[in-house]
C-alpha cells in the first residue's frame, strides 16, 4: 500500500485514533493515581502538560478531534471515528464531558494536595 493511500485509509486513521485514545487513558490513569496516592512527581506535570496540549488542539478545532474532521473530509460518516473502540454511542457522545469532568476533579484534588 502506498503511503498516500495509507493516510487516506479510514482503517489506518481509526488505528491512530485508537492508539491516541489508549495513550491518553494511560496518561489519565497515571495522573489520577499520582494525585489520589499523593505521590506527585514529574509524571504528574508531564500528564498535565499533555492534557493542556490536547485541550489547545481541541479548542482550536471547535471541540472536535482533528482526526474526526480529517476522516469526515474523506467522506466518512459523522462521528464514525469514535466508533472504532466499540464504545457505546452514549459514551462516545459524552466522552469529552466524562473525561473533562474526571480531569477537573483530579486537578482540584491536586490543588488541595499542593495547598495542604
């Protein structure tokens, strides 16, 4: 398969999206563990920086994953990229709310840990 076709393959984009999703789940798990266990380290700050970068990318793209936008440009159906993980539709529709809420609670707990 030539490189151009690979980057235009919805299957390849789904694979990349899945890898990014799993990576950020691991980052969230590390951040949550470190804050709950009160073991703040450099990994805590790296995780926060990664989420800040992700937030900037999402804000710049009107709260839509750039891969979703790219895939829709390839004539994919709206929202099809999130379906790659076999997530229930209700979860996929609320993923930013769920993870955003978890991140906010974790950051609030971090602030409490740092101030105490």
